[in-house]
C-alpha cells in the first residue's frame, strides 16, 4: 500500500456545508474531494449523531472526474458539481490537472 501523507485537516472538517451534510445523511453523498487529507480509511466521521466509516482514500485529478464521481458527491452531473465547487470557491480555477484527495465513506451499521 502507498504511504499516505499526514493529514492537512481533521475529520470533523471533512463535510461541513449544511447541504452536503444533508446529502450524506440522506445517502445521496458517499464521497468528498478535498485538496488535502482529512481522514484515513477506517476512521469514523460523525454527522448529526450518525457514524460514517471512511472506506477509501485516493488521489484523483479534476480532469479524471466523471459524472459517476459527481453522483458520489451528491450531484446529478459533473457540470453541476463543478458549478457548486466554483460557487463555494469563487477564486479557484477548475484545472483538469489539479489533484484532489477522494474520501469515500459509508454509514456504520448499528
């Protein structure tokens, strides 16, 4: 396994936008992309009292993203996801070569 870098932020900051929290709780969002590592596989994220386990962590460029990836993020299409990200980060250019860390997660069965 590749060695993972040190975290750049904490798991509590992984999903913070209220609409995204809602998407996770509704099962519509099963991944989030960040410019750094916020959580490692097996870690538990708690949202609104519900637990979600980080399943996978890997790098991807924005240019590699597909509509399927956007659906994991809770959006209907890549274009919809892109517009949402650019609205959140107005000064950020959408560069196909830009690398992001993909954090995939699933609900913890109780």
